[in-house]
């Protein structure tokens, strides 16, 4: 220790697991319980017993958060630092994106036409994937330019994709995805907060024309004729949302002083890691789906904790099961996650965090605004005597009720990285956390 600065050996490391959509609401099929309550989770329960628990509003009480906004908040980045979901997806899918280019998150979807209006019938086109999705990608990219604006559509995972527009355009346009079925596709229009309304209007008009061409290109395409023949919903439209442009943000390492890595498979979460400057890793068999290699992800995180201070692990599977309304699969997924966590249970010098970014209801198949369960277990933690990790028990936990933006400061304190209130924030990474800085000399 020099000059009163804590040495790196005083600072504990963080294993940070986000089980996407882990929380749920009471289900009649489970006699008023949730999949997390019904699952056999001895490891999570032990972590809760050794640690402190509570509930967390990722954004704000009652507000159903999307994963991107929720996770950015949990990592300490408020909504005004969000680049747009399209940017996150593009980064996570290794799609080249230059400053000024406009990116959207997309769903390959099923629509039906009635009196010239397109109605959403399936937002995911039966979770279309594989060769069918790739053929749709090719057909969309063959549409070409519109009014001098180039388009690139990239299929990513299952029904998901990214759309990039190359031209002098505005991100201040509305989504076309209504997030519901049996309702019309939303027309793209300028947002009320658009400063350059002419540019926003131009962007909206181009997007409306492009998606109109997408529909007429796909509705009679051979790939969709074949899907209909075998009883599958056609992928005959692209629902777009989350307009964004690549900007600059302070990296997680610089903002908080952690040397951080991430283990993630699905494009959006890879994109979050890249956007925050985390070193990104994958594991063989990591799919972002219920068939992922749970144990491999946890073991990879343990390996990385030899070299990093903070390792973020994302597991998508609970959310996938919830959106399908498959509570039985969700229970199985939770139990597999718990079994994989056995490998990190007794890592004494590691602070273990297990939480989720939002509640996903198996009943509604949607995100809800309910608070999510969270546990923190490891060094410097006062246990709160909660013995079971589930939505119901953590209401009694010692963390009480926090917001997503509160979490990293709490972890900073527990890992001996906090500095006294009022000290310049830049000191966190550039001075206080460095043990190898050059000392001042009077000679």
C-alpha cells in the first residue's frame, strides 16, 4: 500500500450473473407460486442464506423495462446514456457500424393485410430461424437503395435481426413494432423530441417506404409459400424498433474502476458488453437459448476471474421460456442454472451477485413492472437470514428495495472500492484504483 491507497489485494472480485427474465408472477398451475419458487435451487438458496437479499426495480417501480435499458441501468448507466437498441444489437452481432449510421432492432414477423392495413399476427413468425431466416435476409437486402439511402439487414438469432441505414438520417423516429398481436403495424413518424423535424420526417418516410417494399417482396416469396404449406407462419414483414446511433460513452472500466469481462451468447447482451468496453468471451455450446451450456459459462467466468475484477455472465434461457409461456421449461432451466452455480459456491474471495433484468410473466408472455429478486453473497456481506431465494422471500431481505442504478455503488462498497462522497469521480479510475501510479517527489 502506498500513499494511503488500498492495494489491489484488498479489493474483492465480482461474479455478476443476470438470469434474464428469472422473476415471474404467481401462476394458478403452481398453486399461486412461481417457477423460481417451484424449482429445486439448493445453491441459490445457500448463497441467499450466506448473503443479503432484496428486491430491485431495474428502472423504476411499475415500469416494465426492456432488457437493454434495464441492464445498462444495472451497470450504472441512466437512460440518457443509451445509444439505442439497434446500436446494441449491431455491436453484438459484429455488424460494422460507423458514426452517423442509423441502426434498428428488428423482428421477422407475420402480418395479414385487411383493407390495405397490415395487422400483426405473430411478432416472431413462429420463432423463424435457420435457412428460412437467411433467405429472408437475402431477399430484404436485394431491395436496394431508397432515395440515396442504403440498407443492410442482418439476421441474428431466431426471429431477430438488425437493420442499418446509411445516410444523413435522424434517430428521432418512432417504432413500428406495436408489441402486440391482432393490432395494426404502427406507422413510423417523427418523435416529439426531434430537434430537426425535417430530417426526422425524411427518415420516417424512407422507413415506411422500405418496409412497404419488404412486405411486397416477402408476401409471395417461395420461402413463405413453403412455410404456409407445412403449417408454419410466414415471415412476411420486419417490425423495427429502437433507433440508435453510435456515440461515445465512458467505459465500465473507467467509470467504476473494474477490469471487466463478459460471457454472453445472444447478440444484444454481447452488444451491451462491447458498448461498455468489457472484454467479451463465449463458450462452445453457448447458444442464448434453453439448450445452452450453463456449466461451461460459469466455469469460464471462474477462469476469467483469475485475470479480471468483474465478470458479467448472461443467461437468456429463463426469458425464452417465459415468452413461450412454458413454465415447466422455465423450472427446468432454473434448476440447470442452479446446478451450474455449484462451481462458484465456495469461492471465498469473490462477491457473488445473482439477479435478473426484469420479470417475464409466463402467463402474459410479456415483461412486467414488478421488482426483481437479487442476492449478494461473499466478503463483507452481513447475512439477513433469508434462507430461500425466490420472489416472495426476498421481500424480507436486508437490501430492502433498491433501483438498478444503486447496485454498482453497493458492490463498490462491498469490494472496498468506494471513495468518500465529494471526491472527484475521475479519481475512481485514474487515481484511487491504481496501485501503479507514479508517486509525487519533492526531489
